[in-house]
């Protein structure tokens, strides 16, 4: 079978850092064009937007939408209407409801819509899920603290409505949490700290529970300098399970359980190729639902201005 | 068949104004107890909370939860676990995610969980839905403006996180909108005005669209004095359809289409009795999803303090 001809839409930091190297490593898919306001890539046809790509570009089978979430629904709708397979960076959209017509359109056309959660492809996730299926959970503590100036330099969209602020990394933790726990959780309390000059939170404290009542606490912070923290600690009846470094490491009572190298984006593209072959979609909105719930139920506080 | 023995939980304004008279008018169901912090009703057993009602009260089959949304999930979980049928006032909960385990619990027990949207039982809704199934929609304008001091006097919970502020009435408009339109809509823009001293919005401007692109604009305001406005105007290819007075009236190009009297709550209890007989649930979370999306995507502005 000839490889899937893919175009990247939105050539920003995540596309350059992760998507392009991952596509190059993946059998069955090749990058054939770029659509981006910010310029193209040496040796590939380049278009400023998805409409000109589709009208004037080389034949393609699929698009990977790496644009900010606020513009992605419209691009996904255009791509699906043109019969293309669609991969969405996370978060999959700016609202939960806007995804529902896209899911329906993909279903009607037997096309693939893949809402990716890259952290779910980190090496700790599958073994953690298997462990928690066998052992009772007593409590979960999530600490997800990073320096926004390092990871999102100059990304104005992240501070706009729909850009999610600190939930842009925090949703990665929620995507892992909702994948490894055996039962659904729901938010019970949230505090969101908004810089006085910004439209998105810079920090959040969240409390979740499940029907059996065990607590899940999460602290997200964009103001971390020095060492960065992306840890999920699960107290179980068989010891403390720790997913460290965003799911790159896994330990039980301090003893390492895995030694696999991190391969999130190569695994994403492997899965995309499989989904296209099977004419299936994979869209789980649970992490975005929890973020919407946090904005809905959250008490807001105002903190000092943030300047990039 | 002997009537369903019902207890009201939360004897506030809506229970006294609407539920009690509606239950009295409905065949097949009777009010047998009250659980409420604020006192009971002459001639009926009274308990301060649902736990004591279930432990010490008369035998009951069902509960109607008329408490504020922030405490309702826990009460619904307790009632379902005790094998009772459950009716939820609107909004059905403080988050979308917290409803999912309740839906599952009702399903597992073949019990009825009924998330009511009283405005959907207003006389204009069914004929409007039938009309819009036959005629193209070009544009929708919603104006939902009322005086919070008249309709929610002293209700502190409405200004707390999870109390929804102006979305408490506004969600009624969204429950009608999502019931009469032939295709799903999604939010594209929102502005939410928060009083400086409150944790919930006092006004909101919303824009929605559907996949075909027609606009839906909604203006919600809690600061309306004088005449109150609860109107939905739909421009169609066959004229202007207006649902007035919260769905109590319906007209096409100014000509009245219906003359039925308003009977929202009696219709709610009729439906509850039918659902219980059929061992079915009816939980549509779409209106609450739109509100969560509005908080997620909405740009916040701060307006002057609100004092009750």
C-alpha cells in the first residue's frame, strides 16, 4: 500500500519539535505539504492556509492540525468535507460541543478523526493502567508545574479565551489520569488564578472524586522556575505508584518499573496509520470535559500581571 | 397501581411555587414527605436531610431534588443507591462529568433518573420544533432578560461557583433552543460580565453556529427592570417565528399559532410517572454542556458590585 500523503497545518513549535521527526520515523505515512501562516519547510510545497492547500496543492490523504485550538474546528470541518483523514493536536477544540458535529461528519464519511492525547502514549501509562486495574486506589496527587516562558515562549494564543492557560499542559495530566483509573472521576472544587492582564489562568488547584469517594488533588502552575514537575502519585493498597516526568518514568515505592524510552509522537502516528487503515475514529473528550467543568465550577482569583 | 410515593428534597421557592401544585394535579404520584434544612410542610413528615428521610421516614419510591445544583449530585447518588427514582431540577448538576456516574447507576438499577428542563414543556416548544423541521433556519436571536431581585430574592447560592448566575435562567433558553433546532449548534464566542463582588456572571453575550453556518446570538441579563423578556426569534425561509414569554406564546410573522395554557411542571410530573412505569431515564446534558463551554471559552469582564 502506498504511504498516506499527509500535510501539516500550523507549522509552530510542536509541529517542528515533535510531529516532523515522528512522521519521518513512521512507516506508512509521509509528509508532502505544509499549510501555515508562518512559512513552510525547505523542499515541500507551502500554502498559507488549508483552503489554498486543498485547492492548489499536491494530492493529500490526511492532515495533522497543529494550529491553536481556537481555529482548529473550522479547519477540521473543511478537511473532513474534502474527504481527508484528520489528526487533531490536543486539546481537540476550544469547546466540547464543537467536536460533536466533527465526530458525526467523520462517521458519515467513514473517515478517521483522531483526537490525540500525546501523554497517553508515554511509556508509564499502559503499565500504570494494568497495575491500577488490580490494586485499590486510596488517593491521587497530581503536581504539574512548568515554566511557561520556557515551553510556550511568545505564544499569545495560550492566554486568549479558549487557549486554556495552565490547562494547556494540565490537560496532559488529566489525559493520563482518565486513562489509568478504573472508574470515572468528577470535579468537586476548583480555584483558578488569572493574571490581572490575561484571559486564561496561570495556576489552578483542583479536587476530584469518584463515586467510591477517594480524593484526587491536582496543582497546576505555569510559574515554576528551576526544576520542572510533571508527577502523578497514586496511593494504592499495594504501595505508592509514581508516574514521573509526564509519564516517562514509573515506580512503585521508589523501585523503577519500566525502562522504555519515551516515544509519544511516533506512537501517535503509528496509531493514526492504523486508524486510517481500519476507517475508524478515536475521539475521547473526557479530559476537555474536565477542563470545561473546572472553568464552570471554578472560583476565580486575580493574581499579578504576567508579561511574556 | 398505587401511586408513586414522592418526597421533595429542598423546600425552596421553586418547590413551593411549582412542584407542590403540579404534584397535586398529577395522577399516579403523591407527595408523602419533605427533607429540607428550611422546615417542612403542614401535615407531612419532615426531615432535615435526605439521609434522615431515608433512615427514619415513611416508605417512599421517588425523590424530587429541588436543592441548589452544588449539593444535588451527592443527594442523587444516595437516593439511587437506596433504590429510589430521581427527578432533578435544572440545571442537573454543578458539572457535566458528575452526572455520568449517576446515569450509569440508574442504568445498572433499571431506575429512572430524570433531568428536567421545565422550559421544554412550555406550549410553544413542540409546535416550534415541528415547524423548524420543515423550514430552513437563517438566524436565531435570543433575548433572556429578567430582574434577579424579583426571581431569585436572597438566593446566595446562585452567585456562588456552580450557581451559574445569569445562566440559571439562560439555560432555560438553551434548553428550548437545543430542543427545537434540527441540528446541533456549538458556541463560537462568549462574553461574561461578573460583578466585582460575585463569583458568577450577571450578564452574558453568546454566539453560536451550526455546521451550515447560520448564526445564533443570545443576550442574557439579570439586571432587567420593568418589563421582563424571555424571547427566541427565529428567522426562517417562511417568516419570523417568535417564541415569547419563555415559550408560553408562539407566533409566525406576528400571527399567534397556539392558544394552549402554560403547564410546564404538570407535564414534567406526567413524564416522570411515565418514565418510572417504563423503567427508563431521560438525561440530556446538552444545555449544561453549552454553559460549561461558555465558561471555558468566554472572555470575562468585571462590572459593578451587585448587592441583593
